[in-house]
C-alpha cells in the first residue's frame, strides 16, 4: 500500500512522532520514505537521529516531493503553513490534516483540486492505542480514506465518519482520555484510602480499566451485560455501582462529552 510512496510531515511534534514511529515499527514504511520539516531545528535532528528519516529545511521542500503529506501542526499556525506550501503541493498528493477544528473546506481553499483527508486522533496514539476518526474531503476517494484509516490503525484503531461528526469525535474520544485519567486518579486515591501504596493502587486501577476496555472490544458484548456478570446479588460490586449511581456518574459523563463537543464547535467557529 505504501511501498515506493514518499511520506512527508510538516510539523515534527508528538503526534508526528507517534504516527511515524508506529508506521516504521510495523514495517509499513521504511525510514528512507519519510521526510520531516519542523521549525525547531533541534527537534528535526532528534527525529533524524532516532528514526533515520530525512529532514527538510522548509515545508515547501516536503510538500513538493510527497505522495502523502501530513499536516501535523497546531491549528493556530495552519493558515500560515497552508499559505506557505499551497502552491508547492502537486494535485496528485494526498494531504492529511490532524489539526483540531480546521475544516476540510478551509484547507481545500489553499489546495485547489488536491485530495484532503481530515483525522482526529487522540493522545494514546503515543503508546499505540489511539482512537482516530477519519473524514474525507471533496476530492478524496474511498481508497484514499481507507489508506489513511489503515495508517492510523498502526497506532491504535480508526473509524471513518462524516466530517459533520468531528466535533462529537473531539468531545468523546478526543477529550475522553482526560476523563479516564481523572477517574484513574480518583480510583488511585481510593486505593490509598483503603490501605494500598500509591504505586500499587495506581497499578491495580489502571490495569483494571485496561482489562475492562479490552473485554468490551474483544468480546463485542454490551458493557451493561459485562457489568451484570460482575455484580452478583448482594455482593461488593453492586454496592459500589449503587453508590456511583447515587452520585449520578452516568449523567456526569454524558454531560462532560456534551460540553466538550459544544466547546469544539465553538472553537471551530473561531478558526
């Protein structure tokens, strides 16, 4: 799929490294296929030393030679980056943006006739367990979207959605790690409260959350059914579930996702 293709990254930050590292480690790319540009020279030299990829002195140089071009820059600098590289991007190049809140139509204004795919990944891509949503633009066909989905599956899982759902993706999977980190912090505190060391409390909590998530994904069972399997009559788990329901944990989580989605929409309007 990616053999003999030249892959470029404009922006060499954490998301670039996570995706690039995942593709390289899975053998989907060779270092000789990859070129990266970043305004921070020290970052470029680090990526070259660690991954043996090529580095470029300008975004234009990467844009003009890439078959697949990843825009892995912060949303606030996207306009200036697109202005800088726009006329250097060939019509055949597939452009992939991961900038939150930047709509495909905005990118297409700078890249007339160029196929564009927008992706919303989340931070666990850094450990190969990310969740990424993929939406294709006017000039991107199904094959392009499928290729991007496969690439992001190298660092977790991916799903294809209509771009209109990207704010909801941001509210659920994009913001979701923060909600789970908060829950893990609370569960760790609870473990300390009942007598564990902080280290053991965090290990017990994190592995339990990881295992529960994996059961949902691998069994395909509804989480409600899996919950019922744990909650025996008059037992410990149902006592804890009752306490959580008393404090409206369901409503709090639903409202958190709704609030994050609304904020994403507001931020998009400001772009």
